[in-house]
C-alpha cells in the first residue's frame, strides 16, 4: 500500500507553506515540501505521495502540471480564484480547487475525500482493471501505466517516456495521442536514426527563402503530437533550438518570420537522462521542460503472466497476417517464454514468434522453434511452480538444451525424427546446426 498519509505541498510563499504544514501535521499527515513543479519532480519520486496540494500560480510551470505526473490526486489552491480557471483546473483532472484564504476544515475534508476516492492504491482489491485498446497489461506496473496514460492524454504538458528498447515506447506515445482525441498528426522521429549533420534540418527545416526550402518535422507536427524517440541522442545545438521552440511556442528560421507552432511533445529515452545532464551531454533546461510528466514502461521480464498473454496475441495476429491456420504453444514453449529474460522486450518476443510461425510446420509451436538466445541471465526468473524446478536441466539455456538433445539423439535418430522431437522443421534444424557449430555427422560406412 502506498504511504497512506504522506502529502506533498508545493507552495512558494514561506508563510503559506508553514501554515499548511502545521494544519496537515495537526491532522496526522506527513508533509514534504517543494517550491515549484520542477523542484517537486527533481527532488521526489512523486509517485510515493498519497496526495499533492499545490498552489496554481508557481514560478516556472503552473501547479496543474503536476496533475497526472503520478497517480496521486492533486488539490489546487490559488491566490486568484476565478470560475474559468476553476473549470480549467477540474477539466485537467484536479480533484479540488480552493481560493485563498480557504477554510481549514474544508481543505482537510477535501483531502480525506480525495484519498478515499483516489485510484493511487494498487489495483489488487477487486476494482476494475484499467484497459487500453490494443495494449496488453494486467500486472500492477502496466495497470499503473494505463491509468496514467488516460490521465495524461487530456493534458497538454510534455511527457517523457522511459523504457528499455522494444518495451512499447512508440505504441504508448501514439496511444496517448489517440486517447487525447487530437485531430492533428502524430509525427514520430527517431533521433538516433538520423545523422547528426542532418537532424537539425530534418527537425527545423530550411529557411523558406533558401534554394532548397523545406518544411521540418516540427512544422509537420503542428496541431498534433511530435514524438521524439531517443531524445538523449539529440545533438546539443538541436537541443538548444528545441528549447526555444518549446519556450516561445514558435519556430524561427534565419531570414524568415517566426511562425507559431502548437504541438504536444512526447519524448522517449532508454537512458537515464539525469545522468546525461550531469555529464553535460543533455541540456538541463530541456530536461526540465520535457520531464514535466513522466511514464515508465516496465521491461517484459517484470510483467509476469502478461508475457504469455502477449505471446498468444502475437501468435494469433501472425497466423492471421500470414494466412495460416491457427497455432498454439506447446507446454515447453510456454515455459520457455516465461523463463526467458527477453532483453529485447516485446519486439524480441514478436520476432521469435514470427520466426517460429514461419519455420514451424505443425499446429503446435514447441520451445525449440522459438530459438531463444542470450540466456546468460537464466535463473533470474525461472518458474518455480512446477515440480521439475531444481532439476539440473532447468539451468540449461535453450541453446544448451538444443545441443544436448542433438548430441544425445543424433546417433539413433534421423534428421526428420530429431526435428520433429524438437518441434522444428528440418530446414530449421539444419540452420541451427550451422549456427551452433554442430554439423550433421556423416554416416559412417557400415
Ligand atoms: N503492451 C503491449 N501490448 C501489445 N503490443 C505491444 C505492447 N507493448 C509493445 N507492443 C508491440 O511491441 C512492438 C514494439 O513496440 P514499440 O515499437 O512501441 O517499442 P519501442 O520501445 O519504441 O521500441 P524501440 O526501442 O525498438 O524503438 C510493437 O509492435 C508494439 O505494437
Ligand atoms: Mg521506438
């Protein structure tokens, strides 16, 4: 259970802060403090707070930027209450909006209500699971991700997605764009895939009066979402220009008048950007601008049974796409899927299944057909529920298993029998013999 009564107060006036702290502590809450949105995000893992009370008007970003930055409910207080800003704040997802000076009893009551009604508790207690069309995820981390995606979809602030490669960063970004209902385009740019000397023109375009005038990707995303994948790879000069676009809401090219740009930025990285900031490879101001709201996508090896559900969905889709009859996984394949560490995450799972579908012949896909490599990290997650756990074979990687099986059986089995026992085609057996360096033995003359 999340720390029940730890509340983050974000307030830049020391006197108001002290008064709020006193009030909250008097009612049994633990209090942490910050003076701005940026400070809250930099100093705390704000997911740990049960609620956030923030002033609306803060230096830098407004308090509304904390909405959706974690599952915690956000209560806003303001020096300048107005109907319009109240409606806007509630639309963004604030659970309360109080003009100063507010009634102390009212604040405490709102806070208690917010805590009871908040979905910041893990979804283990019979509540409806969160769902996102086209995405699979029942484990607690994915459920948390789904809830936050829904919350963030309605806001406009930039989002930073953190996740290893192949975890679904682009899928998450695209889905947030769709959930937000924006009629504008979704433009995805992989900063690591564009040469360093090309990226600025790709993003920002050429001046309109240049011989080869061109529209940049930022322009193309106007009115929609710009997804910058691997933003950590953006060269420093391009980072500087991006900060200016975000800051001014307009794009400037030498010799041309600045143009207004209205887009939502979603950035993704598989690196720890804070580390890059410390190494002066990533601009601190850009980091704070894009890290207003952040999402973490868990690696596949942390998703438990979701992995099998994903595998079954991918198998179904692959058979459909390739116009093949339906297939299913054999028991040993399911076990292999659950115990593999999937360093390449969902993308690796997709590749392994597609390969198995293409190479396999029968209706059932066996472990051998999945060709799972790189199992040096075996044992990280070996299934312990079956009675076989602890047997020495359990420690073997699939490659070891394959070798062992071939060595043990090749003297008395034909290639067809070997392949069939392994659940793979003869062609696949031949390929794997080549790859693992166990060529077929020449028949000894009798
Ligand atoms: N939770 C999920 N449910 C269903 N499909 C998923 C899920 N997560 C990822 N995928 C699928 O996995 C594949 C990889 O996802 P995506 O390209 O979004 O990952 P990525 O993190 O951007 O990868 P890379 O680091 O290689 O750029 C896609 O085909 C995507 O549809
Ligand atoms: Mg990607």
